[in-house]
């Protein structure tokens, strides 16, 4: 088969890779119909690897058809149309039974991110096919009548954004600040609105993305021309926002998110950061102001049952973020476009 293989800084190639095969009775092999480039993939593009060395297949947002299934797979058979969770778990260990698939002791071996597709330790899905371990715990059936694009982002970016609103405990009447208007930020904004926020500030440097945020009912803020904290304080009679969500993955924005919320406010960090530590204004910023600070790596298994019905009901349209559709063979160009924000790129979907 062929796929997008990462070779190093800004070096992604469409080339041959080993065909995936059943290695364990709980595996399936999925023939991929749609895959996408995620903002966290750009950390590799920029050379900010978390662990390991190239080459490896990129990609953790993908959907397709079951081509083969191991003898122990109970819920899926050849021909089923499926979405694949970006984070995989065995479904049986203590962490998985507690619905904490990201910490699966069977698949991580204590190494963070190692059970996420598309990194040096787990071959990704920007390819023609992929092996999915413990399929019963990590696949979701695509409903009849739903095309792959409508379901594709349930594999990561939609649950991640919604999770941000959940971690920040957004409730009716809350004022929320979302740092980032990319795909994750878009769905964090949508999540805040679905949970009843009275006002959602959308912070970004890209005017095209801010225009999109305005169109979906958010209040756009461009830090180049506006002071974020003062803008929010003016709108809240000097109090500050109830919640803030960092949805980009920039360490400096965590401090800004902390600074923009009121006393007793809630901050969620869902942007994937480059490797390394993040400095926090702890004494006077977090503890001294009684803030709640939460973060997590998404586990789609916990969110697909909540979000899939919203798509089917027409309350969510995940395809709103798609700006580019390319053949998988042109995936390297897709990375270039997405990384440079060329052509107002927001989300690139690839078809093998």
C-alpha cells in the first residue's frame, strides 16, 4: 500500500509502506476511505516530535471499511463502515474499564501518546489501510445514510473541542473565551454554545478564521488590535470570563487563559503542546484566585455516543471546517497549505 510517511522536518512523502495485517485475534484491518490532517500532526511537520524517530506513517483521523477481522472480534465484520478512535485502548484493563482509554496499561506501557495513531510508536492512518488493535473497543459504526465526511471528525477533533467545554464546566449563561479558531477551537466554541454559554469570545490572529467565528455567533477578538483581557472585562463589568479554553497548543496562551477568567473561574487546556514543560503563574494566578485548571487527551469512546446523535439531528455539522479536499497522493501539499494557512486553510481532508 501507500501512505504519507514522515521523514523529518517539513519532509512528508507519499510512498510505499508495509501492508497492514491481522497480528492478533482482536485486530481488524480497515481500508481507509477518508482521512484528515490534524493540527497536532503539524508538530511533527515542524520537527517537534514527542518521542522516537522517523520514518513512520502519519495520521490519526480516519474512517473506512473493515477489510479483515480477527477471530476474537465480536462487534464488527468485513464490509462494515467504521470510524476509528484516534486513541486506542484494550477495553479490559483497569484504566479502560474506568473509561480512561488514554491510559490503557496494555497499549501504552506507561509511555504517553503511544496509543495514539500516527506517531513513531503506532503507525498512522494517512494511508490506504491501517491495522486497528482491540477493534471492539476502538471502532464506531457509521450510521446508514451518513457519509464518511460527516462522521470523520468524531475520531478526534470534534470530541476534543467538545471536551474542552466539558472540562471547563461550561454551563448556561457562562461567558467563555476560546483561544484558537482552528478546528479544535471551532468545536470548543460549538461545544460551549451547545452547553448554554451566553457569550463566546473567539481569539485568533487570523482574520479569515475570526470571520468564520463571527458567523457562528461568537465575538471575535484579534490580539493584534485588541487587548483580550480588557475586551473581556469590559463585557463582564470588570469581572472576567467564567471559563477559558486553550485550543491551539501554545504554552504562552495557558497563562493568558488563566489571566482572563474571574476569581473562581475554570480553565481547560486541550491544545497539544510541543514537548517540554509549561510555566504557570501558580501562586497568584491559579491558587490565589481559586481557579480550576484541567487538561486531558481525548478519548473518543466517551464522546461519540453524545455527539453522533447531534450530527444526525442536524444540531452539529462537522463538515463546516473542511476547506480543502485532496487526493492522498497530494497529501504533502496538503501539509504545506495547512501549515502556512494558505488559501484560508482550516481543515484538509484526504481521499486514498
